C-alpha cells in the first residue's frame, strides 16, 4: 500500500533586518495599548542585540545560531528577602562560580561571557534579554550526575512543615499571633543552626507586612507596588522561604490577596482578575429539594474546599 504524504508547508524566513524595521514601524502607531507597546519594545531590543543593526551594520553581541536560554532562575526581588544566614538561601540555589565534578572552573560559552568564569549572579535585566550568568538557578532538589531535562526526582507533596505552618497561619488569622510565632520559630530553628537567635520570630512580626519589594523590574520598566502593606505579609514571606520550588506559591498569593500585585510579570494585572483567580467557584443559591427529585446517590463524590 502506498501512503501519500502531504508536503509540509514551510513559512518563508523573514530576514532580521526586515523584522527590526517592522517592529520600529509598529512603535510609531498611536493606537497601541501600553502593555502591547512594552512587548514590542522588548522584542525589538532583543532583535537588535541578536542581529546586525540595519541602519549602522553593526552586529549584535549575541551572535549565535540558536538564541541562548540560560534556564529557569530566581527573581532577584525574592532572593533579596532572604537572610543570608538562612540555610534555605545557602542550599536551595545554584549561585556563584560553577565547577566540574573534578573541581575545575567552568567557563561561559555564550555572548559577552564566552571564556569568562561561569559565576551565577543575583541580577536579571529581563527574561528576554539576560546573559548566561544572570540569575540564581533553582537547586533545591538534587540533580543526579549525567541527568538530562527528564528528571525523576522524588517530589514532596505534603511535608510536616506544611502542617505546622498551616496551624500557625490559622492561629494568626484568629487572633493568636504569639502562639503562631512559636510554631514558625520551631520551623525556622532547622534553618539557622549557625545563628540560632535569628530563628526566633514574634507575633508582632507575623502581623506586619511583607519584605518583598513588589513591582516590575527589567531593562525597560521599573514599578514599585509596595509590600509592607500586605496583611500578614511576614507570614507570607515565611511560606515563600520554606516552600519555594514546591509549586504552591500561586495559591498562597491568592489567599493573602497579593496575586494581582506585580512581582515581575511583563503585563501589569488589571481589575479583571476572574480568569486568573478561578476559585472558589461561585455557588448557586440553595433550593429546597422537590419530593419528585431523586436523591443524590450515596456513592457520589463531593469536593468541598475550606480555608
């Protein structure tokens, strides 16, 4: 049997010079929304850094066959909230000079840092315009020797620290801040063994704001959106420090009312948050069950979410 395959259509490649000119023309329009204008400016800047400037002929300084991608890294604003004596800061991130298994220094292979020491720094000009050394890498879970991007690490879904801090948050929200502080201190004692005094936290501190400096920070835009005004903000900080890289930050931010603050998104949040906060689901008013309506089977599964 013969199989007839349809020839795949390949889109013609647009030369970088034409793409740069196209983006420049787009920016001249007065109809652009601010968020879209910012996005176009960022793409234009990346094109200029990557390819030759059509006006001057000067090459961009990221001349590579494939655009470099440095990997997932931490936002400096979050890293700056850590106490550097905290073992979670010391152990959960890949930072500083990198070495081979034999102890030899590793050197950069991309852009301006080719041939220079590969030393990760707490600096990130933008997610689309960073260098190979920019940003602390995520290293909370061990990466096996020779591993690829298809990892098989054990993943903690529920830890004892989670149970303790849930109780602490409940106490805090019900007016028992000092009792909550005792539990938070218990969790922190594991992380400040070299300086035990720093493990202690007070109820007054948990009632205070967050140390996170909310706002968008990149090579094009700087905004400041507070942090000290977040209710129970210090408790939110504690959750961030303890459970970073465990896939739960979004839920915590929604619960503390800061998900629509701007910790680094290229598009500032709007008043319409429904698509981003789809829970709890709206409940329809309860109605009296008609005698003719069949009763709900006893083996049905009902899900109820409580805080």
